[in-house]
C-alpha cells in the first residue's frame, strides 16, 4: 500500500483540500449530510460502509472542520453530524460534479438522482464560469498564477 | 486494505464518477492536464508520484474517457495525454473546488495558486448556483429526486 502523501502544505488550491475530501467515501458522506442524514447508523446503512472506515472518515471530516458533532435533537444519547459553514461551502462543488456526471456517465434512458429546485421541481441549469464582467470563460480563458496573499 | 468498492452502477450522480476521479491523484493529474502538461515525465516530475502509481492513474483516466493519448507533437516516439471533451467538462468542478479551498484552507497572507481571467488577470467571482429563472439557490433550496430518464 503506497504511503499516503499529505497535501496540507501545498500552495495549490486543488491540492490542499485533498487531505480533507480527496477520497470518494468522504464525498459521499458530505452528499448524505446535504441530504439531511445526521446519525452514524444512517450513514452506515446508506453507504454500506464498514463501521471502522466510516468512523475514520467522519472523524477526518470533523478534524478538517467540514462536519461538527451536536447532541441528538431528540434528547437521546447519540451524537449527530452536521455540516459546518465550511462544509456547506462545498455545495457548488457537488452541483458541478453532479452536472458533469449526469452529462457523461448516464445514458439518456438511465434512472439517476439529480438535484432540482425545491420550489418548482425544475433541474438546475448548467453552471457557467463567468468573468467579473460577465464573459463566459472556458479553460483556455483562464491561467493559474501565484498569488502572494494580502500581506 | 479495504476492498475497493465500485460505484459504476450507482444511480447517484455524485457516486458514479468516483471510480474515475474519486482519488486525489487523479484530480491533480486532471489539474496538470488543464495547465498544459502532456507527457508522462512532466506529470511525474510535477507530482512526485511513483511511476507505477502514475501509470495506473493515467490508464484509469484514459479508460474512463477523461484523457486520451496522442502522438507527440514533435515527432518523437513519446505519446502524450490530453483532456477529452468529457475531461474538459470538469472545468467547473475544479473552479468550484479551488474557490472553496481558497476561502477555507488558506490564511489571508498565505501564498497560493489561483486561476485568473487570462484577459485581464482578474480573479473569477464566486460561482453562484442559479435556478432556471435566475434565483440564487442554496443547499436548502434544492432537493434530490429520482429522474427516470427520457424514455
């Protein structure tokens, strides 16, 4: 098994968060948390994941400030896991991933879960990457630079 | 080492692409491909990844239609890896991930790489999730449904 590399000191904005969310199970836990799941047993049943692995993934998400634990709302001794503001900030990442997936991994007749507007049930239009003055940008219209912070 | 679970039959749009891109190295290879890297040796030097692991990740991305191989442009015997249209479709996912990362994983004075508008060097404004009629949507304004395809 290859040594796990930490990306926490990376200056690249793609690399640094990978210790927190760079494995598939963590993304699925975050998806479930957005869908309203809160308890260990709920995640475990929905994901079919071994308890020790689920436990480690949940703890890692808490450590990275994406989930936090709260006492169960019904007064039972369980703790529940809820998204922090940082975790909720992943909403555009999940929407972008779902849209890409739906376009490229599903045939037109295949059943799939998708996010829709809760108000009118309409699908979300494709995300567009816009410049500050409203031009639509593709990959070739952007360039990576090193930003030295606001100091 | 836990048995690797395949998500390729999942009906969830978050889960199904995870066989293709659900590990950190694959995302970093895709990032490098967007930045213009094309050769095995270029990826290897930039990522510092063992050759056998890099080779397996590249092959997996080719298998899933995210990268394709082309003959080297300079007539040398090397092959090069370029993003397919499917791969280029990941641009909004990477932009969303970079924006979240920059907001939550970097202090204000830390140096970081960021994508800017190639035309004027301005940073990209935060992605907004909009409804078909232009309302801004947060997580609570959407709901997952099962869509049975267009059959």
